[in-house]
C-alpha cells in the first residue's frame, strides 16, 4: 500500500520557484502556498490548520469556492507522524482567502503531510480527484512544532557535495620481474611527477630494474615447490584445488567482467541472448575493403574468424546475458524537473518521473510516456556540464544503471504534452492535453550514489535543461565468447582409467547468471555437454564437485589449469557416472575471463547480428556507458596456501560453547554483532542468542525503547544457526538490549566562527547517521557492539575535532532515565554482555537517547 510520501519522493531537490511561477500563470490551476498550525485554547475546535493558497479561491458559495472540500471531508487528508497517529480531520471551512482545517490533535516533531483532493483506491494507490489543484502543490508539509526554539542556522545545506578523490589502485599481486618493473614504473608519476626518464641506461631506471630483479628472485624463492603430494609444495592448480577441497575450501577460478550495453535503434526489435558485442576494429576484416560498421552480420564471418582473422583475434568479445526487446523511444528519456530550472536529484533517490519526446514537428516535440516496464534496466547519465552546458564538460562518473522494480503512469497538468526543440516545457492552456509521465522506481540497493543535476541556471546565461537524461534499451553483457567444440576420442573410453576430456580453447569463462553476482555464485560457463553413445545421445551437467553425485548421475567437473584451459573430469561409478563407450563429446562453452575484460567506458562499438534473428532491430550505434568491472583472475596456488588452512581453522560448522553460537551468528551477512548465553529452562538448556542487525529496518522499536527483531530476519537467523546447533538444545533469537544515553555539555565556540554553524557541525559529528560526505556519526550503530564501553575521552576527542570548537565541558554523562552512577567521575560508561550503546537524539523518541548542547561564544 503506497503512502503520500511515496508520491512526492520522486520530486528532485529544487532550489528555485520556477514551477510556482508557472502555476501562478496557469488559467485554472491553484495549489497550497503554505500551512500554519494554530492552537486556539478557547475555541470549540482547538487544533486548526490554516491553509494559504497560491492564488485566491474562486468566488461563490462556501462549498463551491473551496473546490467542494468543505462538504467532502474525505478529500482532506493528514498523513505522517511517528508517535501521534492518526490525525483525523473534523471540519473544513473557508475563511476569506484561506481554508481552515480542524483536526482532533496536534502532531509530534516528525513530518506530516496535508493533501487536498486525493482519494485512496481499492488497490491501495492514490488518485487525485480535483483537477483545479496542481499535483505538486496539492500536498504540503505540516510542522506542528514550528514554535519550538532551535540553535541552528536556517540556511539550506548544499546537497551536491564534491565527489571524493579516487585513490590510485596498486596491484599487490605482482609476482615476477616484468610485473614488478611495470608496477614501479606506474607508480613513478605519483611519487615523483618530475621523473620522466625511461632510458635503460639511466641510473634511476637501473636501480628500479635491480629492485624488480630482486623482487623476482624473492617471488621465485617463495614459489619454489617440491612435489604435488602436499599443499605447501604443489605446483599445479589442479593439485592445489583438490588439496584445498579436502579441507572444505573451494579454490576459485576467477570470474568474467560485466557491464551494460546501450543500443540506439530505430523502431522496435529484439536482441537475442548471447549476441556478441565487440571492441573497436579500426582495420578491414579479412575479405573486406573497409573497417566494419556498427553492425557486423555473423553470416559474413568465417567459422574460425575469431581465431584466424587478426583484427578479431585482438578484440574483446562480450555477449548479452538475456533476450531484450528494444524500442527507439527509449534511446533518450527526459527526467521531469517539474518546470524548475535549478534541480538536483539527491543521492539516495529511488524513483523519478520520465517522458519521451518525438522528433521536431511544427516547432514542437510531442511528449509520450516511455515504454519502460518492471525488470528493465535504466541508465541515468549526465550529458551536459552543469556550469558550461558543453557535452565535453559532463562528468563521466555521474552515470549509474538501475533495475526498474515498478512503473506507474502519471500526468502533470501544469504543462502540455509538447515541448520546444530546446527541451523547455510549455505551460498548459485551455484545450491542451496534460503532459504524460511515467514514474519509475528501483530498489534501495540501487539507490542513486551521487547527486544528479537535472537543470541549472549559470550566471549571465540562459537556463540549462536536461543536463542529465535517462536511457532505456540497456542490456547486461559479460565478457566471453560462445563456441562449440566436438571431441572424438581415438578409442571409446573403457573405464579402466579415469576419464578426462581437455578443451581446446581458453581461458574458460566463469560467469554469474545476474550482473554483479558474488563470487560464490560464479560457475563455469559450459552451456551444454552432449555425449553420443551407441545407445543414443545424453545431456550431462557441470557441478562444483562430484562428492555429492550419485553413482548414476550424469555429472562432470571442470578443472582449470594455470593457462585457463579446462579439463572435464567424470565420475568413477561411485561419485558420478563414467561415460564408458562414449563416441563423441560436443561441448558448448565460452572463453574469455579475468581482468582482461575490465574495459573502460565507451569501448564496445560493434555488435554482431546473429544468423537467426527474425526481429533484429535497426541498430544505429551501441556503447557501454559504464566501464566493465568484476573481472577477476583465477586464484593462485600461493593464495590457496595462505588462505585455505586459515579458513579451515576458522570455519567450524558446529557450536558448543556460548562463544561458538555468537561467532556463528555473526557470520550472517545481515548481522553486525551477536552474543549468546545458556539458560536452564526446566528440562533442558536453551540457547538465547542476541543479535544486532546491520539494517535499521530489521529492528522494530516499541514505545518505551524496547526492541524486537523483524520477523523475516529472525526467521533467517534461526534457519542459519540451525546447522550449527547441537541436538538436545532449544534456541531463542532476540534483539540486543540497547542502552540509551543522556549527554549534556557546554560548548565554547571560537570568536571567528558562527555559533549556530559550529553547534550544528557538532551535532552532525555526534549523530547516528551517515553524513553527506560519506563519514559516519560518532553514535552510528556500526561504531558500537555488545559490551563495548564508552570512554569520555573518545567523546571529548570527537567534539574537539570539529572546526570552530574552542573548548568543551561535559556536565551530564549517564543512562537515559537513570540516576548517575559515577559514570562522569569514572570517565567511562560500561555496558553489560547483552547491551549496546545507543543515542539517536530523536525528539520523538527521547527514550532512544538525548543529546543537549549548551553553547556560548562565537558570533
């Protein structure tokens, strides 16, 4: 069921009043200017919301002049709040040019919304019913505590902080002379920008090569091995893989890189799965007179073209991961800024409104809702510089692909369904059709990672519109090329020896079924293995190992050597079946793996049209707006030697002591910390496990500060710990006991700093949130765990680290609602085994911790 907050959540953070002016110029539209709360103790209706409109209300009777709001109370809705909910509307009356809404009670400190002309439908969605009220200005925030004093400056914070600097990447896996030498040379510009000498006779280069040589010798000494019988001395990857598997460690074979492909097309069409996308080819292919264009028909390529044609040998090949329907209307989609000329879609956004514009006709471009559906991928991209308006000044880092989870059609009655060639909207006039829009939303995991500028107004320049756009026709692609190999053994296998089949090409692709899948989800990209027997043809499947295979299971394992060449190993009729009597092996697999696929953006420029593609679209050009990532080289033997024994000692799939249960619970990805204890419950022991969830949404806070785990997380943790639990024990999963704090201190501000700014900066430094610069507040939940005390010195250090603080003196340091127990004198507040420190400083939930700042000095 949607809320009013979700309707306005897609609005970008705009700083100008361009839409307000557009609504004022509209012939019929009106909207809410602001809402004030008044407490009238002597009146019959004590709590009144006074609504001021942008334009005077229409003349007429009390009912007709207020859009029938006075007679239909159901069209006036108050939603929101934390502690005081719900708030009911008792009466609505027109008083002059204002509307007075009487409610039954005043709200708390949290945000409330007043909506006029909205009605909830049977499916839970909201429908606007009054056409004369603007969609954006028909909903307004309410502040029931506007009279409460605050020390903070009312200036708005800048919502577009600069991007953090990117640190240089250093390859710590260099193992030989060439890689050591290249690593040292690559670091020279960073260490000494003035050193540009590359002559081998230079003294500095000679010393650099001497260090690389010494590093090569040391690496070779470390890698020296004796034989394959022991993990410490194994030289073959297959041997190391099997040794590691004996101690439950899986040696990974790397994974392929992945990215997203954008197709600019005319009309509609379908791109089949496993369609190839290639890096740039600047010379003619074999048998051609000119370099290839964007589309290369597969029918014009020889079967062995990628192994024999030099331009194709050097190219990187990516393939589409799914069949995708493309549409020319999705080539470029505009993000609706609601008529404002200084807009920024804030970081963390999960929804926006889109429209598509057709070609220019009669001086206008017709606007339509784009054909985007749930499950499609969408690219958000900055295409113009926010200051200069030049495409060359667009930030290439301001690009992100999101997966659409839901779509909803909408309209904007302030504008007509046609825009001007420069992208500006046209104000709605009588007889026009309102602008059609499509609201798209995506999951929180894909929340916008940076502020996305939509429009700007540079000094002494015309407004810049459509600085950032959205693009459909986005297809996930990953590194690798599909090929088919037929292997005919000289003699049918008899089963007297272990049966092995070595593939002829490599490196074998290791891929995931979803873009960005984690390493445990990666599997060999062997599409099928078809074996011809005298009795018929059978399909066999690849598995991680044969230890779980039954004697008659048609399973096999792909083992990759140091070259990336795979050997297919079959069973022994005890763990997996032996393919005795096989006449021919037909393998469909992919080659291409590792870091070599980590290409930069705009690297893929050609697409290969399959031979069988009846709905192939008219492709104009393709591009990968984001660099390919995730490519990982296979795990080396040395890495296995170092990691596998430690992993074996660290991973214990049984819990005996209280510490074992706590350690096992902490392995769950949704758990930040855990504690456990045994209790005798009458006839047997029960293990009580307390967990601290990573996601605050998994913690339910009840009135009074008591907390419970979300049922879904409690079920996940219980299922996860069941495989560790010993028989004969019961298990209870509970949340941690959070200790709210009450802290008060006197803050002295330096004379050259504004007091309100410094107080606000101190409050942010001590908050429980992630700040706009990415840093975490002092009381962020991830900074504290079970039984962790809070030392007064850490608190002093965090406060004094804020710029503008002259001195600080803490006067109160205790548990909230409890008498002081010597914490301030001892300079430490200690917690019990099940307790975690908490200070939210939320005026609506003071039982979760309170922070008071008494400031002085400054200006």
